[in-house]
């Protein structure tokens, strides 16, 4: 069954709104988001509406990369099932990381819990990079 474009636009708008809310909760402004993603605020604000057409994939990739969001989340919101757009992920050998991956993919886990896990991982990642640079 094909997902109608209006539904895809609505899902993508919700995805963008969540991504921007998360970025702002980390203290990012529209200027910071533009610097990180290369996407002008007028574009990502337009994406939050259901008006217009669907975005170009290259812009979606840049948006996701700049905000540390997996492109698979954007692809799911857009109803893209073509896996050739995504590189094959490296196998995860650490059992704790595999468990976190399962939790983050589990539709039964509340989004608030997933966001808390992602936030913690980002903070740990930044702390590790800071310590390694000292």
C-alpha cells in the first residue's frame, strides 16, 4: 500500500518538529541549526508545515547529519523503503550497545525514554571527546 503524499508530508513535518525541539532543548538556535546542517531556517520551518512538496533527499541527509539524527528516521517519516539510500551499518559487537539499539527501535518504548537515552549517549560521547583532547 502506497502512503499518500499528504500523509508523508504530515509525518515528515512531525519528524522535523521533534528534531528541532530536541536541538533547541540542547540550546541550539536557528542560526546554530543552520550552521550545523547547512539548511536555512526558512526551509526547516517550511518543512514543519504540510504545505508544498516533499523535500530533496540531499537536504534531509544534511539536516539529519547536522543534528545527529539517523537518516533512517527521516526515511521512515517520508515513507521511503529503499534501503539502498543507507550504507550498511557496521555490526555492533558490544552487548550493551545492541540492547540500546533494540530499545531505540522498539515501538512499545515511549519516545521520552528514547530521547533520554539518546541525550545520555550524546553527552557521554562529548565528554569522551573532550577528555581525549586534553
